[in-house]
C-alpha cells in the first residue's frame, strides 16, 4: 500500500462534509433534519456546524442504510425481485 501525504482533517465544514459523503448540502441537511436533530431549534445550529471525522462516519453509515432502503423499496414497488447471496 502506498502511503499518502494527505493529512486527515480534524474538522469539516458543512460543504466539505457533503462533498466527503458524496451528497449535496441540501441532502446532508435533510438527513440531519430527519434523523439527527430533535427540533427546529437544534436545526438552526446546523448551518454553522463543524463536523468531526467520527460524525462523517456515522452519517456515512446512515446514508448507506437510507440508500439501501430506498433501493429495496424501489425494487418492491416496481415488482422487481433481486436475489441476495
């Protein structure tokens, strides 16, 4: 494995977090609004939020689960059944 010179970041802005997760800022906000914050008061703080690498890990797992659920629903709704191995 080739070592990289890229240093890990200790904090990510909202835009950097969205890019690292492969989603738009709007999708990131939507996921946070739906699955992380308890109310609009907490959501007001998200615009200025800084994310730590551990936050991105949790958000990546959440996004992965949400995308898998969406794909499964699309398969079921379309009458397509896929075999899992």
